[in-house]
């Protein structure tokens, strides 16, 4: 089964092509530190056989939290808990990744003010964001750099910059949310500038053995927003510095989107082939047959599983069982599978 073969992501080797998608657990306290719940949650999925675990969106600034319960990576005290997560993941042969994030105008953290490229609310239920000036933009870039350095100190093998789901980086990329008239708005090149600078500086700050990726929303599902073709042009601007593109969609505005099995695979496929980069496909991929179809048809390089791993942490072990690969099952669990 090709999905269970090793894969080289940048300079790291994954034992298979299965990835745990980043999923906020809203289980931290005000201090943003990881706790027992996170340790158990991530270690369980590592025992479950997935090759790469991407820890949930972790805020690089206090005002970058989606909620008051998000994990944080904006100070050194937060490193210890994250280190415990990486050591628990790695001792079972999985690789540890983390998504570093800023929620922008979608932050609902109660003690801070949301920020954004332009003064446009997400919806009437959200606060009006404060518009970033150029100095503040530099502070955001620095926060991503410091967050990435802390991720390295915590032992992560893969860092994913969150550029999707209507959060700060995505807000700069899309014309719908970016109405700036300075060097960060207008043309596609200008709208990519913040992301480009973040990627450049993060890349320069992390060692070569740590892989770097970007999660994007390849469609805003609205007129005037990003679509697959525009995302191809965006990725063309940044791809030289990245090891993989994780292709999600939506989240920029409260619009309805059609969700069906494999609904985002076409974006991973388009970006892989048109930009000639490695991609991760994600979104309602729920069976071994689907995974085999996607990987064997070369539609993407890695498969991310989200909700499936919430309800079935041992799903990858069932794949090893079906493929007859005994060594993929942890010794202590073999009796459960054979
Ligand atoms: C509880 C939950 C939390 C999520 N948190 C994040 C997150 O922190 N970062 C992110 O990029 N996507 C997040 N997502 C989206 C998932 O990573 C994934 O892309 C989405 O659930 C679709 O994949 P699935 O159908 O396999 O679940 C979250 C999804 C869920 C269900």
C-alpha cells in the first residue's frame, strides 16, 4: 500500500504518508500552555500509527488566538509543554509538526483586540479589527519568527505556517479582506508580501533539518475571492522556500460551501501539478479505498486526516492490518489486530 510507504518531507523522513491534520482542541488555559489533555491526545494518535502529527493552530501572539483556550507559542514558558508533546509523539516513531498561527480579525480572545489588514468585520457577531500599520506588520513577522524558533527548541520536525481559513495571512492574501493601498495591498505581489516576508524570515531562522510548509485556503467560495487559479499564482510566488503546501479551503467569510467526500482534493491536485510542488490533501477523506485512490493516482503527496482521527485514533493501524504489515502495529497492540 503506497500510503504506508516512507516519504521524505524536506530533510525529514516520515514512516508513511498519513498526517494528522491540525485541530484546535480549545483545551488550554489563559496561559496558552499545553497540559495533560494535549499530552494524551497527541501521544494516542502517535501510537495509532500516523506518520506526521501537526499540532493544532498555536498562536504566535496573544491577540492571535482564536479563543482564550488556544495553545500559544508567544513566550518561552510555553516551550516546556510543547516539548513534552514532541517527545511523546516521537517515541512512537511519528514525526512532530506544529501549525503556527495568527487569527487576525477572527480572534475571539477576550482580553485582546483583533487585528487585520483592513477595517472589515468577519460578521456582525465579531469585533471590528484594528488596522495594522507597517510597524505593527513588522511585529507580526517577528512574532512568527520567534514562534518558529521556539518550535525548534521544543523539538518539532515540521513547522506549518497557517495561511488558511480566513486568519491573518489569508486576510492579507484575499482581495475581499485586504483593501490596503500600501505595499501590502492591491496587486497579487503586494498581497503576498506579508506571507513572503514571514516565510523568508522563518526559513532563515530555522535549521535545515526542520521542514517548512504552508496551509492555504485554495478557494474563498465567493465572487472576487481567491479561487484555485489565483492560489496557483500565489503559490508560485512563495514555493521555492517551502517543502509542502497543505491545501484546505474556505473560512474567509461566512458563506456557504458545498462539502462532500474529498471536496478539497482537486485543489491539492491542481497545485501539485501546476506549481510542481508537493501537496497535502485534506477534507472528508474517510476510507482506505479513498486514500489508495488519491495517492496511487498521484493527486497529492500526503493525506491529512482530521475528524476521522478524533473518532478513531487507530485508523492507520487498520491500514497496516489490511496491508498485512505486522511491523506497523505496536508490539503491545498486536493481539488486537491479528
Ligand atoms: C475540531 C477541529 C479543529 C480544527 N482546528 C484547525 C486548526 O487548528 N488549524 C487548521 O488549519 N484547521 C483546523 N481544522 C480543520 C482540519 O484541520 C481539517 O482541515 C478539516 O477538519 C477537514 O478535514 P477532515 O474532514 O479530515 O476533518 C479543525 C477542524 C476541526 C474538526
